[in-house]
């Protein structure tokens, strides 16, 4: 058996010493062209993009799925950006910054002239207002609340200098400032209750403004004139090329694909695996990028009577056939999970040897745990059937088919599975109630601190974990400012999550888009989300 193989990726710049980056030191855009070349980029036009589900909430600080993030990302700017090719953190609203040696204090120097679309300035006071507000959102800001864990305060040093302080070292925070979740909103939005800023009242400083959101129908955005403070990665300086963005909600994959073929939309998100070859054959461009972060997986609720038993969880880990899921439900664009983190995440460790399909081993563990096979093939113990509930959200087309296959795989070893679906908008509240044995989902982020978001007993802790060993590893990786020290903690945390079967990873998500030949320079961010500023239509 080979040992774990760890990859220390360049996504995390060293924080061992004071870090300073200036606007002049950055690289060019890493945009990817769609369609045929030949014509020069030019302004104008409306790009219509088909979403696979209703966004529910397009507030970037609350958004929880790609179909919300695609439109939300265009409304806000971030303090920094992250180069998807190198992982380097580069300037955006902040032209430079310093990080203290203990990774507790982050000082950002903002560029001049940036404004929100209501005309108010982007300044140090707005940084303070936003970070204070995200902390107040709490569980409604699932990602942001973890990024700001240990947040003490933001000090307005002067109009363009903000000093963010944490009570404990927070090495991941610099990368977090490049995410949409910590994108800045105007005070007129931040002061509103969370529910009042999901479908309107969203005022950002980004290259597009929200003009209309009709739930289950569309999100409409318009180019902001005078925009001149984009990311240092973007090739175009000034306003976006596109005049309008229209995000149409088309849940049925076949209808989305048909709309692209007929020219009713210019691009589609969430291309279904079964539609990939047909679109390629018809001459459409498929753009894909593997998502970093947590792979699609079953996450255990260890407060439940059956799933609190590690032998049951480990049996399920062995009973799941990941390769069969990819071969049967997905396509060659996807790959089986080989760790608690996706392989494109910084400090990913290949632990595929722990995730082999072993139904015999699963049966042995269940026998040891006292579960005996009944006449109907389902195991029982003390008169109780081995029946488990999995909750999931309908935000990714193949979810149901993948789960139904897992249901069959687990039945072969005597486990009865009930599947309960919900909307992405209700998923968090459903998990908070705790009436389930496993939840199904993924979470996208480049930084490995996403493990802490998912499995720390000190954060949201939907799984009701109480594991001092794991918490210690997660806290140590969060505190390690030197990537060489951080990597081993991340590697051990991944192994612990799998050894104790808190997570049953299945496959890595890949974002697959279908583009017409009219669409050019549609970019993926480092987190495999989309940026439309440099995009243009021929």
C-alpha cells in the first residue's frame, strides 16, 4: 500500500514574513476564449446565460450555489483576486497590503476612486461595515462566517487604509479576501436585514448592476458606465464589454441544451453529462474546470443513533463504488474522489487507498457492529432496521441519479436508504434541524481551510462533531502562516476525516459550460466561478 501523496500547490503565498504586493507587480488576464477567433473585442450586446436552478438569493455574502454566484459575482469587487493559473493573490480594490508575522493582522491599502453604484465611496469604512455585517449574518453567511472566524475588529486607519485584526492566527484570510463571499456592498445594502437583500436592494461596486430579479425566471444586469477599478488580472481596463447580462432559469437540462442549439441563449451552465458529446459534435464549445474544495460527498451527522457508530460509517465508506458513479452517472469530465479535498485544492493529499470499493470489508464491519442480515436483505439490530436518511438539494443535475446509485450500492450490503430532497434555499435550515443521518453536497474553495468550514466542531458544525484531535489539526493549519508548516496539518486533517468516516466522498465536481461561437473570453476564476468583465460577443 502506498503512502499518502501530498501536493503543496502555489495557491498559498508564504506569509512567514510581512507580505507586500503592489498593483504594478501583477500579471495579465488568464481569460479563455470561446468560439472562433478572428474578430477584435468590442463593446455592446446582451449575453443570455441559462442557469440550471433558481438562484434564490443573489446577495454574494449569502449566496450558496453556483447559479446564485454567477450573477452575484458580477455585482461586487473584492479586496484581492487570485490568479487561477498560479494561485498568486493579486490586487483588486486593495492596491497593496501587509500581513503580520503571526497572521493576526491584515492591513489593506485601497485604491482611490472606486465607488459603489449609488455613488458612495469604497473606503476603509466600507470594509469595516462589510466585515462587521458578515459576522452579524452568522449562519446566513455560511462561508463568510468561517472566513472571519476569530474576527476582532476592523480599524479605519485613514480613508483608504483598513486594518483587520483577529484574536487568533488566520492564515487563510488573505485568500478569502479574493472570494465573492467577502465582496463589498454599499452601506445602504449592508444595513438591511438579510431577507431584504436577496432579490433587490443590492448595491455593489462591481462592473454590473442588478436591474431585476424575478424568482424562477431570470436575473437581469446592466453594465456600469464609468467602472475603472477592475482586478489586475483582467485584460480590459474600464467598463465591461457587454452592455447587458441576462441569466435565465431553465431547470431541465434538455431544454437548456435545446435553447443553446436554437440560439435562444448564448451559454449554458451545468451542462448535463449526457449532453456533452452532442454539443461537441454540433460545434459548440465546452468550457470546463475542476472545482477545488470539498468533493461531492455524504457528510455524517454523528448525533444520530446509528451514524454515531464509527464502524457503520466506515462500512458505508467501503460500500460506495466511486468509479461506478462516474462511469454510470457522469462523464469523462469528472473523476472519483480520492481524498476529503478535491485534487485541485491547495495541499490536497491523495488518499485513494483509503477509499477503495470493498463490499466484503463493509459487511464484516457491519457484522462486528452487531447488524445481522434480515430476510429482506436489510440488516437489523435489536429489532431495528439499518435505515438511514440522506438529505440533499436539487442544485446539481446528476445529484438524484448519483444518490439513487449509492442507494443501490448500500442496499447490497444491507443498508436501507431514504432520500429526502429540498431546495438549496431550504437546505441550510434542514441541516440545522438535524433530522437526517447524512447530508449530500460539495463546497468550492481553493484554500484547504474549507475543511475547517465543513468539519470543525467550533464553527457551524452541522454534523455535531466533537473531536479534539481533528479540531486541533484544523486550528493549527489555520494558524500556520508558513505553507511548509501548514501542509502537514492539512494532510493529517484529510486523513482523519476519512479514517473516522465523517465524510464519504464520492466524486469531484467539474464546472462544464456550453458556449455558442459568438461568446469570447468567458473567464473562470480560481474557484471555478465565472467572471464576465472581459467577455464579448462577435
